[in-house]
C-alpha cells in the first residue's frame, strides 16, 4: 500500500492566467491527460460509511483500478492509504491489487453489489517539481462531476476546478511552502497573487453529496477528543486544526453562492466567526505552552480576520432576526427594508472581498505551516498533566467570570459586553477541554442561557447603532421598539447573573 499525502486547493477561474504564468509552472510544459473516472459503492453506501473509495479510471487506452481508505485530513492536507494498478474495465479485481488481505476479502464480498454512482470527467495538467527538498506533483484539474440518481429523471452536475499538490518524496512542509509560493503570484507579491484556498473535500466526497442531493450546510464545531495523557502543545494543535477545518468549510460554503446573486445563508459568516473566536480562545488558553512570538502573531492575525466579517454579521442579524419582528407593513416599512437590505448587501460584499483576497488564503497556508512545525517539536520536560491543568485552568476562568458577573450587576452596556466576552471564552475553553473532565463538570446549560441573554442584549444595542442613520419615521419607530425589547431582556439579567454565580460556586 502506498501512503498518499496531498494538499488540495480551491481556486477561481479568474486566477488561472496568473497561476499558469508563475515561473515554477511556466518553466516546463505540463503533461496533459483526459481522466474519465467512475466511482462505485453499494446501493446502501457501505463504502461511504467506512470512508473507502473505489474508482475505475480511464487514461487513454489504459484502465486503472484505485482503492483509497479512510485517512486524516486537516487544513487541506490529507494522508490516506491508496492502491492503484492496471485492470480491465468492469473487472474490479481486488485481491490482485490490495495487499491488505482483510480489506481485499471485504471488498470482494461486496463486489456483486457494487454499482456506479457518479463520474468525474476532467482534464489534468501536471508538473513534477523539485521544491524545498521534496519531489511534488502539481496537478491542475478542470472538468465536472456527473451523476444520474435512480430516483430522479435528470442529471446532476458540478464543476471541478482545483489544484492538487501530491508529495512524492520529502517533507510534508514542502507542500505548504510550494502552495504559498504559487499563491504569491508570478511577481512574488501577494496583492497580485492567486487565491489558493485549502479544501478538505475530495472529489469522491463531492460526488457522493451530489448523488445524494445533499447541498452544503454551514459547518458547526465538532466534538474534540483530547488524550488524557497528552502533551499540551499537541492538544493545542488538535484544537487549532479543528477550528481551521470549521473556518475553511464555512468560507468555501459561503463562496459557493455567487456574489451578484442572492445573499448566502448568514449562518456561514456566523460559523466562520465562531471558528475564528475559537482559534483565538485556543491561543489564549494554551499560551503558557506556546512560543511567545507564535501566540502574539497569530492572535493578532485572527483578530483582524474576525473583524473583516463583523460588519456583515451585524447587518445579517438585524435584517433576518429583528427587522421582521419589529417592522410592520406599508410604504415606510418597505423603504426601511430596502435601506437595510442595501447596507447588508454592501457589508456582505466587503466580507466576500476580504475572504477572496489572496492575503486571506495565504494566512491559512502560513498558519498550517506553523502548526506543522509546532507539532514536530519534541515535548518539553516538566509539563503538567493535561487533566490537572485543564481543571485548574477552567477553575481560574470561572473565577474571572465571577468578577465580570459582579461588575455587570450595574447593568451598564460596557460591563455587559465584557461579561459576554468572558462567557464566550469560558464556553469555548470548556468545549475544548470537556473530554478531559468528569461528566459532572461538562454541563454548561446556565452558561449557554446567560450567553443567549447577553447576546440578545448586544444584538439589540448593535441594531440601534446601525439604525441611527435610517430614514425616518420607520427607523425611529423600530429603534423605539428595540428600546422596549431591551427593557424586557434586562429584566431577565439579575436572575441569569444569580444562576451564573451558583454555577461558578460549584467549581470551588
């Protein structure tokens, strides 16, 4: 079995001329191949559930059978087992290809039930480069995925445009270094660079989603399992990779909606911002174990990235949550709705421009390189036990929250905002470390309720600020109703604060 290690990158058609003009690619004529691929599974998708892909590939007059197994994928980097060899069309001769006897037997038993689910048809331009001590195949794929599910009359299609960097030999970091070099553009300047964005979705995953009719959905945080006897630096890397996956999945989902069409689901921007906040929380949480320059640089970097999405999120919340509740009907309401929709569209367009700029993608590649370097360091001696440190750290954060609760008892907007931020930090920290805690310590219902109430108050305060220059009289009427709602939710705050104090006391 070969171990396939590759970096998959999404890109825009607009950037193709700059990418192909890069000196590293322009220096040699690419090899061109037309690749016709058929992917197989059982009708009940047994292989998909085991994350196994079986593919038959036509290259000219040759036919190749490929089997790929479940692997690890993060930040666009994937490592998985792969077998590939010549075959006859329709043979699916697994024993002669797969040297894992148990897997070969399992696939042979499934063979009578395997049916073609979808096809990928694309042209591949490939270059073999020696870069940074590694041999890397660069493959630019353009084409489409096609499927004709049995329960539908029509054909579903989806375009393919992606760059794959496959490591043939050498260090994994060379893949990210090459991607970074190509993304800088032919002049080596990021402002004129190429948007090369890490993607964890393989063609097989995309094809299966198309076959099943599954549309992309906003990606929420996934449960994190940290080893109780693990090293704090490795624990940080695990949390950072998880946050990066959430960020990248939501950015790619958001950008699938054309900028000139309807606005995308606002949950994409929301979950992208959640991922960025979680990244920043992780950097603060594990700061005692991280290099000082690493922590300072990336904390500032992700804070800037989150700021680029904040305005769009604020207008999304106003337009989709509060305005429908508070606005009546009539010409004045319609005028205010148009005013808000215009401001919201402009804010979303600014966010999209930030996300599709080469600098944003370059930052992701650079962070992935930094994480790989951090993972490669030997554990330092004298590190505390991860479970003991997790409990002590969360206990300290509960005490910090206790101070903020008492300050916020005055119910001033500034103190409420600080309390809300402290709550978020604690909730994200607790989600990172919950696998290291006994079950009775994992609950966070009172924290969530408090965050919801404080979040609502913050939304109402922000909505008032956004509507300050709205056309009257509808704008003034909505602001008045926002004041009324604010009073209702402020009345809940003392009870929420008392519940928080009781939760905090349980940690002492």
